[in-house]
C-alpha cells in the first residue's frame, strides 16, 4: 500500500468528519529558529520544496536570499505563459524573462519546472491566437505542435517538469472549457499538446495542473478533473502527474476542507498511476473572521498542516511549491482582499520576510511525512 497515515494524522482525520469542524490546535505556533532549511527537511523524506518566483521578486535581494536558502526547485510565476513567451504572433518568441529565472536556478543548484505550455482559457490567451482564423484542423494542429517544439528546442530538458495543460476544466460545470485550439480541434487539443511535449522532451515529467480544491464547493471541479484524467488514460495520452495547485481557502471557506472526499479524489488519481505534485500552495486567510494576526496565523498554520499531512500521506506526492514565499509579493493581496482591509497572510514568511507559524507547520509536516 502506497498510502500511510501516522497516528497523529489518523487522529486528526478521525476528528474531522466531512469538514474541518474540530480543528486540533497546533502545539506551538511560534515561528522556529529555522534550524534546517525546508529543502533539507523535505529531502530527508524524498521530497523537494520550492516556490514560484517572478521577475518582480527576483529583483528583491531578500527574496533571492530566502529562496536560495529554503528551496531546491522554482517555477516562474508568469514568465513562461504564452502571453509572455509568444504574445506577438506565430513566429515571435520572448524567452528572456524565463531565461533569467533559469539562470538564477542553475547558478544556485535549484531545479526549475515549467508553468505552463498551454493555459486553456481564453482570458490568458494572446490576442493573435484568440483571433486566429484557422483554415483547417491540420493548420491548428501544426501551429500547436510547432509552438511546443519551439519551447522544447529552447529549453530542452534543462527544465524537469512541465504543466503541459493548465486549468481546462470549468470549475462550476466540471466540463472542458472551450479555447482557441479546441474550437477547431476539440478534445484533440489536449492529446496533441501532451504528445508534442513527449515527442520533443522525452524525459520530461508531463503534468496536468488545476485548482480543484478540498473545500466544499469544489465537487464539480473535482469530478470534472477525474473524468478528464480517465479520458487521458483511455486515450493513451502521455501524462505523468496531476498538479494539485493547492490554493486552499481561495474563494471558499477555509474551514470547509472535506477531508474524506479529498481522500476519495486523491485515491482515484493515484489509482490511474499518476504522481501528485503540490504546485501552487498558499492558504488564503480572507475568510477568517478576526483581525487578530496571531489567531489568523494559527488557523492558517493549522489548516495548512492538516492539508500537507494528508497530501504527504501519499508517497506519490514528491514536490511541494508555494505560490510565493512571502506575504509581500503574494498574488492574493490584490485578488481576494479582506473585508477589514488588512493585508492577507497566506505564505510562510511575512511582508518583512520573517518566518510565520505556517513555516513551522510546513517544517513539521516534512518531519512527520513518511519517506518516499
Ligand atoms: O500569480 C499569478 C499572477 O501574477 C498573474 O497575474 C495571474 C494571471 O497570469 O496568474 C497567477 O498565477 C496563477 C497560475 O498561473 C495558475 N493558477 C492560479 C494562479 C493564481 O491565479
């Protein structure tokens, strides 16, 4: 059996019925002295730890220092998206920002994963592509394959993992979303993207990445993703892993984690022989109804710990990346503002780059994780 639960986890899960009704208190929510970096605690259990980082953050020496200390894997937050790399028409590419991030990774002995080859949503698709008048299916297929070949030619296997397709499931309906290619190619879009990635980067870990989450309200999203993963398997689409974004709480009640349903979801994913990656972890404290920072931090840490414990109980979970290490640069500050106007505190480090209880929760989750 690949999944194992520690006694502590089993007690937590036992206490939680369908949702996180009775949150166990963390023994100590005071930030630790950061004796060992998270990457070392992760490595001791066969895991890797990292973060998304963008050019804006790279410019800040405090972010660079913290990332080098704590992480052994990074992912560009936006710099490999089509709207950056391929925004100006079918023959023009801009790899400069992502190249800088890769140089940062390589200089500091960190792996870098790619996010993403195809974000299957019109709102993130370059104008030229959205308005492209394909004269045939063959032309659409060629354009998609040529684009993936160009990215692969530029990076080869200096990256080790790619989100080949991102967020193609509509969270409300659970159906596959329409996009620039699918209007011509239908579901073949997804098959072609993975096939081209495999053809040009044979050793690459190929990932489907999405934000179905464990809170109540995500049921259709989870169902839709499972249906898609079955479709991939039935159609022999070359896919290695599910990227579980793990923006927990985001847009949902943070306390509404459905531990049992989440287990069912993960069980079904791994039964398809897929690995799991935590690709974009953060804990959104928008809905925590107190302005008290210590209380908010304690809840964020406690829910984060429960979540990571459950994810780590699957030895198929190998990588954990936060979507930003510090509250200063977190995307959530602009996306889900709190009613009381206070800044959000969703990451392991505060806006002054001091570790928070979530940092300790991540460390503790690594320490109690089974080896893989
Ligand atoms: O954090 C990213 C933000 O800076 C961008 O403006 C936004 C649109 O490109 O994307 C954010 O990252 C998203 C990621 O690419 C996919 N999963 C959800 C992330 C948060 O929205």
